[in-house]
C-alpha cells in the first residue's frame, strides 16, 4: 500500500514526575531530511530521535519536537547557607536598639534574602531519560504512521481509478486504429480513380501504400508496453515497500509511450484520447510526489 510523506503524530505521558510530549511532523521531500527541537539540557535526544525515526521513514522532511516538564521537585535539592542567614539576622537585630524598635524578626523576613538559598539539580540518568522519551516517541510514531497510511490509502484509491481510466483510453485506441487504415485505403482508392478517370486501378500499388501507412501508424508495441507499465504500477502501489522513486521512473516511461502514440497517429480521435490520458497521468504524478 502507498504511504504518504505528509503526516503528524503526537504522544504525551507523565513518567516519573516528568510530563513528556513528543510531536512528529513531515512533508514531502526527495530524501530524508531531519530536524529536531529538544530542551537544551537534553540535546543528546536529538541524535537518538533521528536514529529511531530513520528506521520508520525513508523519504520526507521530518521534524521532531520534544518537551520535558518536571511536575515534582524530585529533580532538585534546595540547600540553605546558614552562616549567611545568621549574618542577616544578626545585622537586623543590631538595628533594634539604635533605632528604638521592637525585635519582631520572623523566618519569613529572612526568606526575602534569596541569596541564602541554593537550588541544585540532581544528576539525571541519560539512559533512563531516553527510555522514558522513547516510550512517548513510540506512541507519537504510531499515530504518525497511522495517519500517513490513511492518507496513502486515499491516494491509492484515487490513483487506481485514474489508471483504469488510462487503460480504457488505451483500449479505445487499439480498437479504433484499424478503422483508420480502412478509411485511408478507401480514400486512396477514390483519389487514384479520379486521377485515372475510372481506368483500372493497380490494386497491388494501393495495397503497398496502405501497408506503408500501416507500418507508420502501428501502435501495437506502444499499447502493449502501456498495458505492461500500468500493470506494474498497480503492483507497486499494492506493495508494502517504499516505492516512490520507482513510481517516478515508471511515470516517465508511461509518458514516453503516450508521446509516441500521439506522434505516430495523426488522427483527431487518437489525439484527444492521448491528451486525456496525459491529463490523468499528470494528476497521478502530483499524487506520487507525496509518496514515500
């Protein structure tokens, strides 16, 4: 089945006092292109995320966003500089007698001096953090893949319908081409009779001219190859592999056969069929640009 290069997936979980959010976005791109936004303190997650996503994605411009918010204080320790706090207290009390004010110093008063407090973060286990993030990333990746498959399924249905339309035009050309030969033969007989003023016509000469035209406008090889290419196209879009590049190449081959058909058969009906086929192929090409 086809997989779209466009997708979005989100995962969010609360693990060990950390709220972890992972988001994956992608748009079409010729190759795999990766970028990430992660908290500065967890820069090592950028490369780990890339290695994980490369296992799931072969083509597309992919952006990974990771946020980690601590919802508990378990990651930090607050220490107090008791010597500095005592110094502030002694200094404040020393003002009571000279100023003639009551000593009503409270703990809340000392808390205003922020420099007596020191916040120290506890050492975090990088492997533990990555495993927690990976758990959430896997959830986001599953949602991401599901969305891309759903879009790919819609694209596959549309492309299959257009392939059927193209094949229908190929069959019409196959059925119509013999009548071109017959009409040419009749016109040739008529012109020769007019020139010879109803004298006997050299039928062998006429047949020779018809044979030359038949050889010029014979499209059997082109229509056979078109049927083959269309069959290959259907096999590829039903495959579980990444087929975007193969489909790009196959579209070029189909377009080449259509051009040959149009140049070989100078007939308004065939020309209209070819124009309609190329219009359908162009719509398929636009879809394929977004296939992984």
